[in-house]
C-alpha cells in the first residue's frame, strides 16, 4: 500500500470528470483521475454519442425512403444493414475515446483505472477525501488530494416489477447493444430519452408505442412544442399514450414477447411487444464508494447536495454533473467542471444559471430550448408576449425537405427581454446557441430580430420569431 499527493483528484472520468481534470491541469495543478470503466463515461460510451450515431443512421434511412421527392430514383427498395449501423456507431465512439485518452497524456494527468473508494481521516490525511484505488490485484494506491471533485455520474432508473433482464426488458444502455431490431417496442416514459428512441426506432421500421404518465410528451418543454411533437409522431405512425400509467405487476414474459397492461382515462389497455424499453430518468451514482460512510458530505434524495460553487458540505470536496441532479446534461456537467475548478484555483467563476443551459432533443424533427417556457415565465410573475414563426415559410427548410415545426419566443412584455426560446424543426439543436447568447447578454427580442440573418438559412426562423413578438415579422 502506497500513497501519492495531488492538488486535485477527480473521481469519475465521464464528460464532467475529464473536463475538470483538463481545466485543473491548465491551471498548473497536479491532477489524477479515477475511472472504473472507460474515460468518457456514460455520454461517450452509453448515451449521447452512440445514441446520436444510431439516430443519424435512422434519419438517413428515412430520407432515402423519400428519395423520389428529391428527384432521386434508387432503382429498388432501400434496405437496412443494422450490423453496419452498429459498427459505424462503435467506430465513432472509439475515435472519440482515443481523443480523450490523448488529452490525458497531453496535460500529464495521471489516470487510475479501477474502483475508487473514499476513506475517512487516516494516516494519509487528517480529513476525509483520500481515494483508495486497487490498481492491481492486492495492490492499493491511496490518492491524497488537496481538493476532491466527485463526478461519478448516473445510471438509468428502473421501476419495481420491470426488472431489467437485457432480453425483453431493457434500458437505453442495453438497447444500444441490440444485434437486431425488434418488430415492436413499448417505451415506458416520454421524456427526452424515450422520445429519441421512439423517433429512431420508428425510422428503422419498428412498431413503437410510448406510454407517458404525464399529460404530454417531454413535459418539461414548452406546451406548444410538446403538442407539435405528439402530432408529428402520430402522423408517422407512433402510438402515443399520454396520461397513461403502466401496471408493472401485470408484466408477462411469453417466449420472445412481453405483455403488460396500462390504464388511460380509466380504461384498461393491453400492450404487447418484442421489447420493453424503460426510460424513466436517471439516478445519481452515490452508492458503493464510501461517500456516506466515510465523509460528512450530505446526500438528499439520492443526490449530492452542493452550493452555488459546487462545494459539498465538506468544503474541500466538490461535486459536479449528474450526481448532483439538475439538468443532467453533458454540456451542463462540462460547465460545472470548469466553474468548480476555477473556484478551487481562486478565480471568479462564471455565473451558473441552470435555466440558461440549452436543452436539445434529437428526435425527427429536433427540439431545442433555452430559458423559461411561457408557463414558467407567467408563474414567475412576468407579463409575457410571444412570437412564433413556422418553418413552412422558410425557403431553406423547404429546400431541405423538412418544413414541420416552428420557433417560439417568450419575451418580457415590458422590457422586451428574451425570457425563453423554444424550437421544434430541422437542425434546431444547431441554432439554439444564438438564443442562449441572447439571454446571456440580456438581449431584447427586437435586437435579435434586427440582427441580419443570412438568406436562405434556417436561422431566419429565429430572427422572424423575434420580430413576431412585436408583430413585425415581414415573412408571415
């Protein structure tokens, strides 16, 4: 057993963890990162990147099936090789994984592969936070930091009675490794992950049903966006059951089929599918590494409690990313990582306001938003004005062949400040950053509207929606 001193030790090598390590190294600190699996974490290996790779293949397939609309005759039916789809996904993940490994070498960050466990005050340190890692069989390395950053991420939530078996009942993690597509799929949960999988699987030709307990899909998004997504999903043949409750105790596995009952508006529904995908959110990884046993770090409702600077109840221990809850987005974790490290290093960190973090959903069409929804703005006492502009009036959207959807702007009726922007349509995840910048700079809707947006581009929809707040859109 040996020990080594570091300025900063990061427990968890996911998106937030490795960004924290890089930022600390840029400050000239000695840094170690502990990861039990692969650097890159859930986002790179079991979430954002692999799912978006599959979504892109599904999108290309859907476009090719409509080739004649673009004047392109394919000479026969389009076929899908799902094995090659999975191979492409894996190749993208591996390329990015190598990039993260390169960053660790570039910044001289020590990487310890293994399960890290926190220990309390000991001969190594008079305070808790030392990380004990089994680097080889029977060989323990104790990493003693001046500051510890916990970035242990999250895992998919499950429901009692819907135990994950990897065969009939899956989470998104098992679904990413499917070797062949099912003929039918029931998705439990119509949040971000659920609707992305619904869109993807529908484009792959799978018969999809979504069961959502709330009254609308993606219930955290603006109600107008939710309604438009449901309309377009139903148009594509996706069965959408909102305000519905699945009854896990009724699950019957019969060979290669799962049968389960649901209730909607008092009526009983019998659902049957080849696979059942449980998509009901993610829970923080707070167990199994000595957090509550060996530190005074406070955990509330399964999440680590932090202050506005991401400090836990032990001042030298910080926590970031999914394990503290909030938006549980990779780019949010990256921002939190930078803010935490800058605080440790004595710099004044950028203000972190969660509602100003852009949110993206990679369905077809895409959804992107930032700031308050119309309902949230009203609940906070604002008198609001809204502007909306349809992609059907945008030349580039018609050229692109995807003109469904709109941009909606929520503004303060008194000051004209932009309070929120909500989009559903083609490539809106690439457009939301302009809206996020507008909110960061406290821009008024007319200021963004008077910004010259090049023609023909999809971004014109944002400019026109901003002008529509005051009834000054010139294109509708």
